[in-house]
């Protein structure tokens, strides 16, 4: 005779869904700053920085001149609006930004 499966599973699913939704909201708040990169204000800050320091300073250290394309936050801003908008900034090529800075930021996130 077939019995109805216990309800435990669907309860667990609900709890997991709720936890997932909370995590999502949290992540969304933490990542709101990603949208700041799309603003005119940021475009101007970036252009100013790349005009002031057109070369990737990490490449310069290695004796190579590479046009910088990334206005990098010298100190990871981690969503802090003051740090995000006022810097300090430095100029990096995409390669150095993606390899060095992303790793530093990920490590900082994990420590958080
Ligand atoms: Zn570089």
C-alpha cells in the first residue's frame, strides 16, 4: 500500500528556500556597488585617473609600458561608498587588475 511520503522534505525545501532568499538579499546589498561602475560619475573618475597615469604601474615595474585600462581601487573598497568614490586609485592593465586585485579582493572577502 502506498503511503504518502513524510512532509519533512518539503519543510526542508522551504527552509532552504528561505535561507537562499536571505542570502540573495544580502549578496544583492553587498554587490550594489557593482552598479556604481555604470554611472557617469565613475566614468569621469576613471577617465581622470587614466589621463593622470596612463601606464599600468605593475607593467612599468617590470620595465614594460602598457596602456592602463582599469582605474583600480588601491585599497579594496568592499562596498564602502567613500572609498569607492574617493579612492585612492591607481592605473592597471586588465591583466594585472584581474590577476592581482581580484585575488586580493576575494581574500579580503573571505576574511570578512
Ligand atoms: Zn600591467
